[in-house]
C-alpha cells in the first residue's frame, strides 16, 4: 500500500497572512482621511491616539509570523520528500 502524498505547501492557506491582511485593511480604514480612529475603535473604547499605527504594527508582526511559519512548513515538506 502506498503512502499518502503530502500536499505542497501554499502560502495563501496560512492564517497568519490572512490576519495580517485584515489588520492592514483595518489600518487603512482608520487613516484620518478615510474613517479615522472612530471607524476602527471598539464600542465603548476611549480615544486612542496612534491606534492606526498599532494596527499596522500588528499587521507586520502577523506577516513575519506567517513568513516564519510558511518557511518551516516548506522545510518540513522538503524533508519529507527526501525521506521517501
């Protein structure tokens, strides 16, 4: 009986990239000339200067997490192919 082949890693399946994209879009919506902080604030949250930059910073962190996670997945995939 043959072993099941591993699916080739795809970056678009990595949730970290999706979360980074959503945070980036929310950061854009929160820019002063589009919607401002009030567009992205939680209900009942007080005014937070620099909230947009927190969203952009979070997007960068999640994107870096995605790069690390995806590179490890690719490495695991390549090692699994070498073992066959």
